[in-house]
C-alpha cells in the first residue's frame, strides 16, 4: 500500500514519533493530501491522532510470542 510505512513491531518498542509518522503516511495515502487545506486540517490531524492511538494499542496488545495449542 504505502512503501514508506515501516513495520513498527519488533524487539524494541516503537517511539511515539515512529507511530505518528506511520499514521501520518497512512492518512496522506488514504486522503490523497500531502498537506490538507486549512478547511480540512482539523479532520486530517484528528485522523492522524486517532490512528496513532489505535496503532499504539495494537502494538501493546498483540502477542509477540508464538503460542502452540496442545
């Protein structure tokens, strides 16, 4: 989808800056705007904020270990 978005799950926690940068790239790709107009700035920034929170929750909640079922 967007080649500049990197995998954030790894042996070390992603920084808030890395999470926000990935969210920003996603919103840019989906909206088609690199820089939104003043009229759309609040919606654009709100989307980046919402996605950043969701990404952080995902990275916190997913299991990084493989569990085998017996």
